[in-house]
């Protein structure tokens, strides 16, 4: 009986983690850095460290 409760608890936790992961994948929005036509940056990039 106690083993069955443990298995159910583990399954509930794993289901919640999987649901959260999938929701995070659908909510993630990738901002495009590249222009689809010419291939240049769409945002200004900060200067690299050490370059003046």
C-alpha cells in the first residue's frame, strides 16, 4: 500500500514537471537577430570587450 502511494506521488510530480517544461517551450519566444533578407544584425550589438 505504501509503495503504491509513493509511485502515485512520483508520477504526479513528474507529470507537473513535464507539463511545466512543455508550457515553457510554447511560451519561449526567440527574438530574431538576423535580417531574413540581407543577413545583417537587426539589433545594435554592444562593442566587444577590449575593442575601442
